[in-house]
């Protein structure tokens, strides 16, 4: 089967430019989410990270800020997934990584849209205990964050395999370690879950930014290869069915 001609529709250079912009969304998603969340943790009256999960920042009179934070981070992650789909060189994870990242983004959006139930003293005036029964939106919320984290952990291992196949063993090891650490932080039973989850957010957000920067670097290499190199990359990513 032949390769699709670059001139039919978008050109390789236009795809490269669009893909680069989408990869930048992956650079920004984590830092923006962590920064807004950290500000909420230190400024919201009655919030105690030792007892309250960051999802509870979506409650109360300033809860809309964290809701928007979840949704924006989800949209940026989905945009990043599109960038990965457009620009990732063929090989391990070139199909699965965009799907998993998109699922992670949808999980963040669901976390913002379906609010956690009040409890454990937040917002102020709430009984100092977990709710006896979950509301329908609280039940959805209880599922969305673990699923989102699980998908992102899967992305870590996908990229670990990909980079290992490229003999980039340092970054492959970094991806694998982040996957294992995040898995332990989020799913290990016992006390301190709210703190461990917050640490997992920081760790995985940092990893996503580092990965997006690595893919941007690959894009830069393709540009330096000149038009011929870009056309070969375009043909490899867009084969004729």
C-alpha cells in the first residue's frame, strides 16, 4: 500500500505546527492544575489536606474555581492526546497512548462536573464525618478519579515500553518508576489517602509535562531534518488504508 500524498488536505508542515500547539497543552495542563489546587489548599477556610481530598475544593462559595480547574485540565489533556496522535512516531504506544490520555482527560472533566459530597468538616459547617449515603453525583465522582488515575498510570507504562524500545533507558525507567509510585500512592489502602492522592497529582503532572517536552523535542528534530524528513514522518503516520 502506498503512502497518502502530503498535498491532499493538510501539509506535513501544517500538521507539525498544529501538533506542536497541541503538545504544548500537555506541558501546561499539570502546572496549571497543581498551581490552582495549591492556592485553594492554602487559602480555603476550613480545608485541611490531612482530612479533605482536593475534590472537596469544588464545594462551597469558591468551588467553581476548582470545578473549572478540573474541566480545563481535562480539556488540555484531551488536546495533548490529539497532539500525541498527530505527532507520535510509529511504534509502541502510538495508538494506545492517545486513547489512554483522552480517557484520563474525560475522567478529570467528570470529576469536575459530578461533585463530591460534603463531609469531614468541609465546607465549614458540614458534619465532621463522611456522609452516610452517597448522592448520585457523589457516586459518579467516587469512580471518576480512580479511573482517571488508572488510565494515566497505564500511559506511564506505555511510554516506558516505547522509550525502552528506542534504547532511551533513562526516560523509560523514569516513566516506569512514576507509574509504580503513582499506583502505590493512589491505590494503597490505609490512612492518609488525601495527602497521598495530592502527592500523586504532583508526581504525575510533572511526568506529563516532562513527557510533552520530550515529544516537543522530537518535533524539533523532525523540523531540523528539513522537508524530506517531515514528509517521511507524515507518510508514516498517515498511511492509506
